[in-house]
C-alpha cells in the first residue's frame, strides 16, 4: 500500500484504534481513495469511513460532522498543475 500526503495522519489514528471519518473531494477516483479504504483490511484497531466534501460547497461537510465528532483536522494538499 502506498501512503501519501496527509494519509499518514489517518493511518496513525487508525493504528491507535480511532474510527476516522475522512473527507475527500471525489469518492469516484480510486487513485485518491483506495489506499484509505485499504486501511480497513490491514488488521488495525480502528477504521476509516470516507465522506465526499467540497470546501466551496455550503453544507458539504454536514455529513462528515454528524454524530459524535471528537476532533477535527483540516488537511489539504495542493496539486501541481
């Protein structure tokens, strides 16, 4: 599995047993999300749930913040054009 960008933070939390709800821009892009889903099958203590969200769309983070959210980190990676 190739871990990149802010995924290291997700992996660390999952290894420690946290249930992580991570926001991604596009769930339909396997190259952007498959490495995150793979963490659920590595025998780690925690788990990952992905939610699609867009910083520029009002209300798009509502689903990610539903329920008992214990912490929030906003991580971004800017791609080279």
